[in-house]
């Protein structure tokens, strides 16, 4: 590939004055944008009446195949929902396929390509709305946008781990928190934009797509160009020189050997099972509260907002805790506490205790988010830091798998229970116990994870020389600042990402207050 100058990895090596605390807001600038994938369902109902505007133009003989090309019938929500599935299928696939390229090319180029794919995909989806062609929306938002999700999701992982070897969990937790929070900001913003653009002849979706694409592109490109990588051999100020206790962090397993290890597939199972349990609950949170407790739609919406906050907070809190108690112990906590809470939830439902049920689900969702944020540091602990971004990309196929397992378990068992005549307030009991069973399997997989034998590590590393790409070699005498002073640029960067987060939290809390009214 020809050199693109400013996007080259060599142009991102930090100088002696660089503040490492500028990297997390750069990652957040990208993750808060691509995290809108979680909130795309805000468009389904308006798009289901894109032609009729006030009411859907219904065609009784419409099938999925004909929905892709019809220009005279409104789409069904189920037809549009496939975009959500495509998001996460292509997120995992692109992360696995191009994870090695992200490592070689560096975070800036990966972030820029992610911005082009994600924002370009949204623009193509807007064209699909204008010409009323669902296949264009699938191709734009679902396929191209999904590729942008995958590249953007893994772009900061290895960079953050290298900048924060002393706080790996916290660093990745800060960035991945943004992916969980993207919908908290993007969904209410999209709702307001659709209200502004709505006319007697338009539901305002394609205009909203274009505005969001423009805003996201500016934010993501700003984040991409703010990325820096540390020089080779860099350590934070005050960090002890590597010794026997820390030598494992300097060794790396070659990317081509990772999938041959038992540990990789055990970690894959750990992530898949943890996510399968959590994502199944997220997808049915609103109807679950309405069917079990007879809650109103407004109360259920507040519940959805509340678990969004726990999803976000859990990513930072649990990942930071893992720096203190270790990754394996953190996952033990996820599984043991999760098993207890999934078992408790049906009992709370039968007792009519909505508060206990809501609290149990919120803690479960915090561990769902925490699992995502902790896993990159877990991989770095096991396989070293050199290829951790690419390894993480491969591992995200577990997310794609879980995105199928979790919703299928919840949705199909619910339908089977209803068909068997089970009262609606009890249709989730069996589901909760099955999800608890998935966590039991995850607990076993986590227990089987052990440190890798020395034979798996690269020979250069075993000799005590960390193997790093040539692009990481700094200029003679160049060093990066360690845990530097707070400066104006760093403060402004954090303020820039904190303002939309604060707004999203405020909107979400306002909705969640309905639960306690």
C-alpha cells in the first residue's frame, strides 16, 4: 500500500512532551461515535412508515426478499432489524480479518479508515431511505458500517495497553466504555433530529443520517489524528525495571500461533458465554419488565436507560478493579455472582419485588459491559502486548457468536413458553435458569485457563529482547513523558468528550426516574 504520509505509523510515535492521558479521549472520540450501533433501533419505527409517514403502507404478501427491493411497501421492523445483526456479524468478522493490519498500520490509519467506513455507510443508508431500497441500507449501514465498527473498536486497544502497562484494565475500560455509551448519546440526539426534520412528507430519517454522519466523521478523524504510540522500551515514570515477576509482560506469542493454544479458545468461550447471557437480557429488557410486572411502556423505557448506564459504568469499574484483583478473579466474580443473580431474578419476579429484579438485572448488565472491557487486558496478560490488538480482533468472533446465541435463547424459549400456556409473568423463568447454566460453563472455562508454557513465546522475547515493529523505534534520545502534569491540551480533550457523555447521562437518568416515580 502506498504511503499516506500523515497516516503512517512512524508519524504517530510520541515525543518527549507527549501526555499519555491524551490517548483515552482520542479513543473515546471514536468509540462514542461507533457505539451508536447499539441505538440504531431508534430508527426502526419511523422507517417502518417511511412511505406512509403517519401510518405504514402495509403489503400483506411482503416477504424478506421482496422487502429488499420494494418501492411501494413500507418495511417491517423485522426487515430493518437485520441491520443490527449485520452490525455485529461484520464487527467481529472485520476485527478478526484485519486485526493484523491494524497492528502493522497503527491506530491513526485504522481510526481514519473506520471513520470512512462507518460514516460512509450511514450516508449510503441515507441514499437507501431516499430511494426506498432496503438492500442499499443493508449494504451501507450493515456491511460497510459494520466493517467500520470492527476497525474502530480494536484501533486503540494495543496502543492503550502499551501506554498504560501499569493500568491495563482501566485504560481499555475507559475506551470501551465509550462504545457502550454511544447509544446513550446518539439515540436521544437522533430522536431530536428526526423531530426537527419531520415534515408531512418525510419522517426525517435520511436527513438525520446525514447530520450524524457529518458529526461523527469530524469526531472520529479528530480522535484518529490525536493517537500516538509510545517509543520502544518506554515505561511510566517510577515503574520498576522488568524482573522475573514482570518478564511475562515483555514476551509475546506470535499472532500465527495464538489460535493453536488451548488458552485462546478457553478465553473465547469465557467471553462468548458471558456475552451470550448478558446480550439476551439487553435485547428483551423492555418487554420483560412489562410482561413480568405489568409496567407501562414509559417505565420500561426508563429501565432500558438504567441498564444502559450500568452497562457503561461496569466497563470502567470492573476493568479498573481487574488491575487490583487480576483478570481471572474478575471473571470468577462475573460468573459466580451472575449465576446467583440469574437464579434470584425469577424468585424476585414471583414475589412481585420489582426493585430487587431491576437491581439484579442492572448488576448483570454491568458485568456484561465489564467483560468486554476486561478481556483485552486478560489477553495481554496471557499472550503479551505486541499482537494484542490483532488477537483481540480474532476474539471478537465470540461476540458475533454470542449475538446469535443470546437472543435466540431468550426469544425462542419465550415463544415456546407462551405456546405451552405459561402465564406471561412466568415466561422468563426457564430462560433465566438456562442463562445461569451458560455462566456455569463459563466458570469452568475460566478455571481451566493457565499461563502459557515458554515454548509458545517468540524466541527473541525469550532471549530478553522485546520484539517490536521497526515503526516503534524512536529517534535517538527520544523518550515519552511518563505520568505527566495536567496541561491545557489534555484538559480540553477530556472536556470535549465529557460534555456529550454528561448530556447522555442526564437524559438517561431523567428517563430512569420514571422507574421510581
